[in-house]
């Protein structure tokens, strides 16, 4: 699918340099908006980190290490707490104090660089709306535009966009950690007026933030885009990446409510990621066998036989004609459960597809690895790559990240190198069989 906005200048069809110039003009305007919003989100994170620290400081270590109200999944690890306790119990210090610092996983330029796939998606969504947005402009300035006078056109776009795309980048607390200790000496006075010095240990609590993009639903809402336009935009975004090589190697994460963990990886197809992770964890999972008769549970907490909102197999979506799993609609934030015992292979993000998703390995069955995948999460659970999970453990929360029209769980089954219909494999889904 070739994006039409690249051909506003009629000469661009036959001029690769002009074609790329047109694309770059649009791209630069949107990346400027991203840069401004990245800085705004960083400034807000600094203010929030200070507020979290100030509210917790009076409660001592227990309060400083606890999850803040806004981030119930983020708390200080036990090893960091122990490090702080060792400082507080160190007899060489006469007194201790707490202070804080705020850091980010990446710098603003790195965030902008990693946002290229999202920028392409915005470009593509705007293109689907061009007739709605720019009709008056084309009526007034069609000759100038097709004549290649980009300045007037792009200046107008800049003014039109200014303030419209703000607050699509948000800050998200990533971790609370021990940030080290510094010391200082202070002069004090005895009652008789003689001086003495005390050594104060200043313990730093470090709040590290990541930045997130609100994702396709944010832009779709801005433009009143329907599902057909969203599907087309996803196709075009991939086309632009291929055409101009603008896709980022690292993905600027979609919004993850309530917490985010380090193991998220950028990565190709689900099958390729599974193969890589199986190799990475081969020593840990060697000899694991899938037990069809073991404990199995429906992967949504509070549900046993909900309606299936989208079946496995062919469907009438241009960009996704074959549905590789089954969907269950559920409110955002509903806990997602491991269907049966296993090991977390990886958690990942797919910007124009499954959004935030997690894959669990359950062992080999007749010599082939059995894995389940849970997609479109709003947030990951507390499990990371290589962690064992039991049937019913909370591994994430229902959301609508990635290419999704509403909150739901996409549940997918991999057996060996093939994707199978989960309905035919798991007994707890027998109620869905024809």
C-alpha cells in the first residue's frame, strides 16, 4: 500500500529524490512534536520523582522502598534494601539522611531515534485522514503544492499541529533503587562550647523513569480513524520503513499502565522470538515435558467460559487476514493468568501488532516445544525471562496495546514451528469447540 501523501507533488512519482524530500518534510514536523513532548514528559517525571520521595521520606526505609500509589508494581528490590540497612547499621556514621535523584533509561535523543516506527504510524494515520483534514487547503493552494512550494504548505502544517499532538508521550516509573551513599561532616558544639564533628551518611534513593508512547489508539482517537483506516495505516507504516529505512532497531514502548520491566525486547515474529529464547534458556529448560493432564486454568481471572470475540483462522481484515489465536474481550486491567505450569520465555513489544505480550514455555510434547502467548497487555506481571510460573499465576493485565480496537486478551498457541488453534488443544476451551 503506497501512502498517497508522498505524491502531493505530481513530479514525485518519477523523482525518487523529490519523493524522499516530501516524506522527510512530513517526518521532520512530527519528530519535532515528539521532541517537544519528550522533554515535557521528562520534566514531569523529575517533578513526580521529587513528590514521591517527599511523601515517603518521613516513613523511613519502609516507605521509600514501598510501591508508590501510582505504580503498584514498582518497589525496591530486597538486595537494595539490605544495602541501605547496612549503611544505617554502620557504626562509623553518626547520623544518616535520605535524598533522591531521578534518572531515565535513555536520553531524549535516544528516545526520539527509537520513535521512528511510531512516527511512520502517525504519518500513515494522517494520510488516511488527508481528505478530511486538508480539503480546504488543497482547494486554496493546490497549484502551489503540486508546483513544489513546500514552504507554505509545511509551515501551515506546523501551525496546524502545534498543540494538537501534545501529551502523547508519558513518563512511567521503571524502578526504585539504592543510588549509593555520600558522606559529609558537620561541626557541632557541646554544652561547654567545645567543638566536635559528626559524620553523616546521605543515602540516595534513585527513581528511574522510562518514557512511553500512548500508541495507535491515541492517534486514531485524535483523527476519528476507523478500523479500516487503522489497518491501512499499519500497512503504510511498514511500507515507509522499507522504503526509507526509517524503522528503529529499538522500539519506543507503547503505554504500559502501572509498571514496566526490563526484559521487553524488540523483535520480529513471535515464532522467531520463541526459537531464540528456547536457545537462550536451553540449559534451564532441558528435559521439561508438557503434561496435558496437569493443572490448567482459563487465562483470565474471574472467567471460566467467556464469549470468544474473535475466532482462530480466516477473517475479513485486510492487514491481518488470518487470525493466529483467539480473542476474549475483558475490561482493561483484568489479571491475565498462566494457562498451565511453565517458564517465561520472554516479554516483548510489537508496535503495529501484538503490543505488549508474553510467551510461556510449558515443556515438550511428542518432541516439540509447547508455548502459549498472551498479547495486547496494558502491563506485565512481576515475572521476567527465565522465571518459573504455575497455572493461575498473574503474568500480566488486559489492555489494548499494539494494533487493537479495544481491551482484550489474544491467546495464542505454538507447538513446535507451527501455530495451532488453542481450542483444539486445551481441554478448558472445550466449550468453544463446534
